[in-house]
C-alpha cells in the first residue's frame, strides 16, 4: 500500500501516490508548495482550513463537513507548515491549537494544472474519423466490469459506444442500465419498445425515416444517456445514424460565426403535441457551459413549437437552424450503420444526435428496447471502477 493511502482526504476518493511535496513555505498568509514535477501551488488559508479532514472537522463515515465555515475567521493565518514522514502537509493554525493534515496527491489534484490520469478529454468526430460507433464485444454474452468500464470511458470520450453479442432477452437493457445507475423515467415509460405502432403519438414508433435528433428536449433537463438494445433485426432498412453535435457546433462556430451566435442565443420551444401530456421547454439549440464550450444540443425537428421571436430576427434564426440541421444530417458528419440482434448502443443524448432510415415492416420484424440514465451516473460509475482498480493495484 502506498503510504499516502493512509492519509485521510475530504472525500471518499482514492488518491494513489504519484506526487510529493518538495518544500512548503508561508508567504504572506498563503501556503506555497513546490512539487517534484516542478509545479507550484499557492493555497489560500481559508480554503485549507475549510478542507481540514480531521475527525473534528469532517465526519469520517459520511465525509460531510462538521466544521461550520462561519466559525473560521476570514483573516485566519497558518502559524507553521511542515511535511511529515509520510509526505503529508501539516499546517498549524493561528486559531487555538488546531492542526490540519493533507494528503499530497489530493492537494496536487486540486491545486495544480495536472490533468486526470484518465484521459477523459472529449474527442470530437465526423464521418471522416469514424464509420461506425466504437464497438466492444461481450465475452460469451457477458459484459464484465472491466468491459463496462471501457464502455463508459468510451461514452465519455466519443459520446457513444456499441456493445455486441449480448443476449436478446427483453430484460437485457434494464439490467445493463441498472448496473450503471438509476433509470430515468419519462412520459415514454420506464422502459420503452421501439416498434411500429399504428396509433403512435411519436414518429419514433412508426417505420418512417427519422432525421437526426435528440430525445425529449421538451424537458428542462433532457435524459443524459440513452440505451437502445436491438432484439430483432429482420426488416429491411432501418439503418441507425449518429452525429456528434459538438463537432458540428465547433465547425459552425469556425465557418459560420453569425449562425453560431444565433444557435447559442435564440430559444426554440420543443413541445409534446399529441397525447395526454403537455411538456414543453424553451432553450437554445446549442447550450454552453460556464467556459463557453458546448454542454448540450437540443433538436427534435418534428416536435418544435412555433417560433416566438421578433419578425426582424426570424430570417437569421431560421437560417441558423437550417444550417445546423443540414450539417447534422450530412454524410460528412453522420455515420450510418446497421444494428444486429444482440447489439446495444449507449450514447450521450445531449451531445450525439441519432436517427434512422425508413424500414419496411412487411419484410420482417424489428424490435428495439430502450431506456435512459443520466450523465452523472456514468461519471460516478467510472470513478467507482477507478477506485476499485487503484486499490487492487
């Protein structure tokens, strides 16, 4: 066991020993650390005191704060700093006799520019990069924990993954989803069957061609991850399509900046227009995070409510939307592939747009079963797997 594993941290994560503190000094009121990788950290005293993980300050079971931040003087200063025999940073405080001890690897991760050991950077793609989803084969029909971890990291990077060679029993998609996290229920039921229905209230349950779209933008928070399990694939047609909405957004920003500005600002309302429910939500086609990078795309072309905008703005709003729709359905960006019985695809519903070509029910049966989970379920499961892997290494 690495010595730093013995040092408590303010969270439940495992921080394997990778970095060591070369020196610790107090400059003005800050604690300044120099690391063995030549990086430097300047740590604010209130931040350090707030994250003390001794049993007086942090519940050792729940990892929740016992320290009330209001009890910490905002002018608190460290009276001394040291590096103990196990490499931990030890800070003695000007308030009372309190001492805090910090895991060096936790400190390094939270105070330097070092990236995660897992390469979780998003990798944008187009049809020139991929011709089909990244695919992983089940082992004798079984998805091991190791394979599931690889699948989830693939979703994180590419927004999609295909698992092949799974059983075709009806419970398969629910079983897979529950291995990752709770199922996100929607008005389309907890588990839904994508089959042709004569009385369907959505085009998804017909045999029609479906243009690139995301599911349920009618909700304030659309489902994060969709799972679709192909149980029967006998009918002709029905090629599945996937498009990286983040890649399209990136290219529009570069090639058509005026359209991009409109896509991130003009709000479109998506609404249920049949059936008993009446969900509707207004948001831009491209939603940004606090760094100005794409966080989500929303587009369900056949469920757009009438545009509400000033007349003078409608030319630019419609032009931007058509530009986005053209590109997400373009063979330059969209990949098209068949689903075989036993395939299960998982994709980020707030990044990757999906669709299908028309299929012909008279030529054979076709049955897909699907459900939703959330993006943060995937992230939580990845971290859980990585903690187990680190502890066993």
